């Protein structure tokens, strides 16, 4: 495993920890999109079906279980926890996320590495992950006051994606036969979606003002 | 293996 991959996984892990910290200690999910969290729960459930079929490493298995467990429990907290759910910005979080799933499924049926159930689900999870952040970005734009934890959560998620792109470049040059077009294209699309957010985040950080996205 | 390279990522 190279340093970019490890750093990518760690930023992903930190993003989840930041979100859990916000939910557990502050008992708030203000500014967090339930739609995006539901999409992530679906992304990890469909991608990690290979937990039952292929063993890669203990690290891999543990990380998969963490991402599965955390994404599902975050959805549960936002929907059912009696305190946390009250802070959910339901009226602002109106992205019709189910509409993203059908095109992703159709694309996965058409473009996959092999036409098997696991491979189609795997491709579906990559396409869906690429667009899963959209409801969150829309919600950020609508929320006038973005708190620090929410800003850091999205920043860490974006950093995780950018580090994965560096990891692919590194692997392409150091490993033989390492070519994964589906992962790369959907991963680059996903990273580009963060570009705008990065820009405003660093502007606000540089000028030492509160993060606000233009309407 | 070649086939599963890439599937080792999260």
C-alpha cells in the first residue's frame, strides 16, 4: 500500500469520525444532508458485498466494516435518534436523491468489468459514490451558516478523493497491468465536484472569515 | 492477482 492510498483511507476515516463526533457529542446533525448519508450507506452496502466472497487483508476487512457500520448508524441517528433528528434541516435538504440511483444502475448494467451480479453492483457503487455528495453540496449552499465541523467533514471527504487519484497515478506507474477505467473516471468526476467547495473553503480560510458559499 | 487488483481499494 502506498502513502497516498493510506493517507486517503485515513482522511476518509477522519471525515467519518468528525461526523460521528458532531452527532454523538454535540447531538446535532445540522447542515448534514441525510440524502447524501443514505446514498453512502447504499454505496458501501453494494460495494462491499465481496466481504462474503473475497478476503484481501485484515486491514481491508476492518475498514470495510467501519465504513459500512458508520454509514448505516449515521443514517439511523439522523432518522431516529430523539435529539439528533430534531436538528436535521429537513426543509432545506430537498434533493431528490432517488433519481440519481436509476441512471447509475443503468450505467452499471451497460458499463462494467464483467456482467456478473457482484461486478454490476461494484460498478453501480462507484457511479453512485461519484454523485452522492451532490445533496450535501446543495444543502451547504442553502445553509447560510456552515459550522466548522460540517466544513471540515466535507473538506476531509474531498481530500480523501483527491488522495485516491494520486494513489491511482502512483499505482499506474509502479504496478504492471494496473488499469481501472471505471474506478478512475468515476473517481475523477467525483473529485471535480469538490473543486468549487475547495476554492471557497480556502478563500475563507485565507481571509480568516466564516465559510459561506455563494447562492 | 491481476483481476482483483483495484478491488483491494476501498
